[in-house]
C-alpha cells in the first residue's frame, strides 16, 4: 500500500513537469511565430538617428510634407514624411488611400533601401481629427503637436 502512494506521487510530479515543459515549448513557438509579425513604429527622427538594418520591416509615420508628392508613370508615388524635426523620403507603388493628402498624418509599412523608405502599405487618417497614436506621441515629444479638438484661446 505504501508503494502505491509513492507511485501516485511520482506520477503527479511527472505530469506537472511534462505540463511545464509543454507550456514552455508552446510559449517559445508562439514567440517565434510572432517574430515576423511584429512591426515596430519609428518616427523619421528615430529612423535617421538610429538607421534600421536593410532587412528590417517597420512602420514610419508622420505628416506628409507639403509639395513633396510626386506621381511617376503608373502607380508609383514618391513623397516625404516628417515629424517636423526630420524628414524621410518615401517611395510607394500602388493605390494610395482616398484620404491621403499633403500635410496629413500617415503610417507606412516597409523597409529602408539606402536613404529612401520603400513602403509596401500606406495607411491614412480616417476622419478630420484622426492621427495615428504613434505619430501623436512622436509629435508631442518634438513639442509641436496641436490638439485638433482643443478650443482656441481668446
């Protein structure tokens, strides 16, 4: 009878150890799978101060510089994005969102090729007051963010 209790206790310990190992393996596999799906946001200032590796896919956001949009033949477009402190040239081939405009906030997904950010996706604001959270934070860090909902001082 005493041997049976020891066997049950040993079996419980084995099951718990196996569950811990399975949980660790599952966590590692999830982390590995998400590694390619995580796209970090950078402001133009961060891109120029600490250039990413050529193969790194990330998001850059800011305001489209007035007068910088150049449409080439076909669907190719070149423009610049700024956080009012630094400016990064962007090249994109595809159809831009309807709300894309100069002086408005955007976030682009892609990678750096030389000194130009080559975008694979461009996202624009969705209403008159929207600006991506990361862009607002970057502009606030620069001290140039103006809240569109703020009432003018009289």
